C-alpha cells in the first residue's frame, strides 16, 4: 500500500512538472512573438536606439527567466526519472 501511494505521488509530481513545462513553453513562445513584433516595430521607427532599448530589455529579461525555469524543470524531471 505504501509503495502504491509513493508511486501515485511520484506520478502526480511528474505530471505537474510536465504541465508546468508546457505552460512555461507557451509563455516563452508568446514572449518570442512579442520580441519579433518589437524588432519589426523598431526597424520601422526613425530612432530605434532611443525608443527601443527600453522596450526590448524587459522582454529579453523575461525570456531568460522563463528559459531558466524550463531548464530547472527539465533537470528535476531527469532526477525523478
């Protein structure tokens, strides 16, 4: 019985990590689309350096954070497997 409960706990943890990974991947995809739109908007502006640097830095920062979370989830799922 104890072994069964531990197995169920492991499965629940594994599924939660996979779900979290999918959510974070979707957020990364959204950030990537936003970044691409920002880049195209900057190329159409007359002075991209003045207006673009404030727009793109938070996007890159968020993208790096999400990528870090994905890597952490991958590491945890490998440890569980």
